[in-house]
């Protein structure tokens, strides 16, 4: 079972990893596909936003039941 400290550690590590790898990934894609290739990230971000908008009510209900 995860403790709060472990969960915070995983969350912090993921945030730092994304903060470090994000610019590198965008640079590699922009170099490979040109500046228009960066639009790929807009589509991915939009897809993630749609998924979160769809699943957020269920996550909120589950969180309310837990607490």
C-alpha cells in the first residue's frame, strides 16, 4: 500500500522527469519534422484534455467516496 510520502515522491519524480524530458522531446520532434511537427503535441494535449474531461466526474466521485 502506498503511503502519502511514497505517493508524493512518485508525483514529484514524474513532474521533474516531465520537466526535464519535455523540452528535449519537443526539440527532437521540431528538428525531425520541422516547426509544423510541433502541432503533433497540440493534438496529443487535446486528446489528453478530452480524456480528462470525460473521466473527471468519475474520478471526483471516487475521490469523494474515499474521503
